[in-house]
């Protein structure tokens, strides 16, 4: 009986130690700007970004696991051109009156060593949810040089078909393939 109690106590201690290895990071909205790139009429690559993003990342580098929840304010789309942004907010593109947010959620992280190399999850755009795999082109954790707070940051990218989410306006003149980039910085909670 004592042995059973001892095994239970050790198991509880180990599960607590494992659970505490995961750390939560809150996105820094001043340094997190999802962006997109799309071919326009075959002549140029047009770019835009979203200025308001919130979310959190839970990371356990030792266990090589993670979770992320990102919410993008679709109305914060920014191209530098007021008329284009007005059109992008309308029904032809992001239809922000009906779909005010774009979300990405994942609990499938791939690691190489202690660094995240890919995050595969579900992107919801225009009420349609599809799997998307974001490849890490850069990932780094450490202490912020000024605040000294623990910080992780990275750049992630994927190519997707906007028509898969119901955004079909002007295809193929405005390309169906869109490169989505998410650069993040997140401070440990």
C-alpha cells in the first residue's frame, strides 16, 4: 500500500513538473502584423497587412509541443491606399461586416532542436475553416534586450488559395494563390 501511495505521489509530481514546463506568451500587437502578397494582373505583387492582432502561444520546447491562437481584426487591413482598403473590407474580399475576424488555431508544432520549424492548424476566413501549414523562416526565443523579459519571435509563411475560403472576386486577374505571412513577437505571460 505504501508503495502504491509513493508511486501515485511521484506520478503526480512528474505530471506537475511536465505541465509547468509549458510557457504562455502573449502576442505583442506592436510587433505582430500578418500580411499578404498577391499577384495583380500579372504585372506586380501587391501587399497588405493587418494592423490589429491579438493572441497567445503556449510553448513547451522540451516536450516539443505548442499551441497558438491568433485573432486578426479584418477591418484593420492596410495597403496604403484608402479606396483599395475600402474595397477589401467589402463583400468582394474580406466582408468585414459579416466576418470581422480571421483566426488561426493550432496545437501541431514541428521542431528541429529547440526551434519551431512549422505550425499546422486551422485558418478561418469568411466563415470557412481550412488546414494551413505555416513554415517558420525564422524563430528565436530569448530575453528582450531592453525590457529583459522572455520573448519569442518568428516569421511564418504559407501559400493558400483564396477561392478555397470563398474569396473568388477577380480570379484569375487577381491571383488565386496568396502568400500569407505572419511575423510575431510574444512576451512570456
